[in-house]
């Protein structure tokens, strides 16, 4: 007899959301969540820059992000579970060419965003005109204005995970922390008890998890292990379709950071927007209640695809690559210092930068968040539950629907996403 009906590998936000909706739909299931860490949200979920937005170029990404944001808002405002959620907006600083893009015009026409003029950006403290030498040397753009997204902001991922985990414990879900899943093993559906099984001609299913605590069996296994999904599926000969890259976050503290923080652009908010600089994709996130901001970037070239258990941040990367750009737009930040830093991974779907949610025999896989796992996790959990139950359509929190197979592999129907931060 299996140890449980459904085993969820990974207690990050995707694993917890998936467990929540599977158990909510089928309360009688024996469901277990397995994670190698000592508690929930200790992997890449904890190392995220923790922003959310519904500004995407593909319709499916707008749906799954928008519905997830609506659910988090419901949890905080209606269920009174504080998620540290601020609708402080996303501020895309842009030159004239980017401001004239079709995507920008679409966001404005749909009522998702507005244009902030250059003089307002300058009044906050940005240098909107870059020196000629800096512009040529570092390939920088001027700031001619900005796109300010409305249904966007920042959130505390550990608090979202805390909500799901508490609900799951109430529903009777078992948690196996400090338990590392080391491999997946296919076995024959009808065992002959003969050495060498399963043979090529036998029907197979994934029955056993090799864990640090010994064998663990489940009728269905849901793999939500972020970049480690690839290693787990490799052991079973299944392609994850994703690759990992290290991403770093630097906490910058000082009075100039505190001054910039106190410039909200959204009504009712007390902190600056999550900001995307006009050059090289550098982002800056406010840290409410402090004099600090977080600075990060999704750098690609000479950054290898990798999977590290404990990736280390690189101080020289901030000093040599990020700081010169930041100083060009915010000269006052020359007096700010790096007060802490950390590193995690993005799990990239290199095809179209959108999640994969697919089934292979009795394994369900949710991976490839491409840097937007938190802002889409609630919808992904519902899609996993639909896949488990065999539903062709998934109804999201805001009552919109998508075809469950659209995020799969065989019948995938997702256009390339062009706004990846």
C-alpha cells in the first residue's frame, strides 16, 4: 500500500499552492508534502525579489498573473491574513522609443497603466539625461518618461506560503521536512518479481521516491522542485524542458535610498514603485519599513546555466556591473552601501518564458516559472489540480478560464513572452 495518494515534492510557493487545490477539491486524499529543508519557502521562493505584475505581452500570462494577484488581495483584504502586499506599482523607466512601443499603448488603452512624464521622474531624484561619455561607454538610454503599472507591487513570499501551509495542516496534509528526494523510480504496474524489472514491454508507473529517509511511495507524484526538477526528472529519463541560472539580489542602504523610498506614485501607498531602469534590465525594489532598496538583474551572457544547492552572491558583480549604471541615474547613491546580499535561481523555460505544467504517466510537473513564480503560483496550483482531476479547462480565482493543456508539452499553446524581468 502506498504511503499516500499524492506526494508533492517541494514546499515552495508552487508546491504549496498545488497541494492546497488538490486537497481542497478532494478532501479525502492522503496527501504529503516533502521538502529537504527544515520548513516551507526555504529555497528559491525565499530568495526572490518578490514583486508581482500583470503587465505581460501574452494573454495567458496576463490571466494567470492577474487571477493570482486577485487571490492574494482576497487573502489579505477579505481573510485578513497579512501578506505584506503593497499595490505600489511597477515603474518602467523608458526612452522615447520604448514609450512608443505597441505593448505600452495596449497597457494604457486597457487601463492597466499610465505614462509618468519626465519632469515627474526628475523630481523624484533621477538624472533623466545621461552624460555622453557614460551613454557611449555603458550603452545607456535617457529617461523620457515612464510606464506606471497599476495592478503591480511587492509582496512577502514567506507570508503567502505561511497561509497555504496553515490551511493545509488544518486539512490534514502531512509535511515531511528535512527529507531530500534523491531520485524517481519507475516500476511495473504488475510486478512479476523477476530481477531486472521493469522490462521494456511492461506497463510502468512512478511508484517509489528514493529519499534521505528511505523509500516513499505514492499513487501520484507532483514535482514542484523549481530548478531541481531537472535533476529529479533526469533520474527517470524525463525532459523537464527548463534550465537554471543564478540570480542575485543586493540590499542597498543609506539616506539616499531612504529618501527615494518615500516617493510613492500610487494612491494610498507609502513607498516608491518597484522600478525597472531603462538600460540592461536592472530592477530596484523598495523594502518597506527600512532605509533600504533591493537591486537585481537577470544577466545572461557569460552567466552559465547551472544548478547550485547554495549559490553565492558576487560583491564584484554589483560593484563592477550594477553600481556604475545605478550611479548614472541616481548619482546620490554613491554614498549608499551594500548591507546584505543573497543569490537564488530562475528556472527558465527557454522556449517561451512561461510555466510548463504537464503529466507523464502518474507524474505531474510544474516548472519553468522564468522569474515569475510567485506572481502566478495560485493559478498554477489550480492548473495542477485540474491536471490531476483530468479536467480539460481550469477555472481561475477571477472566474476566467484557460485550457489546461495550453501550458503542457504536447498541445502547448503559449506565445513567447516578451516582458521578462
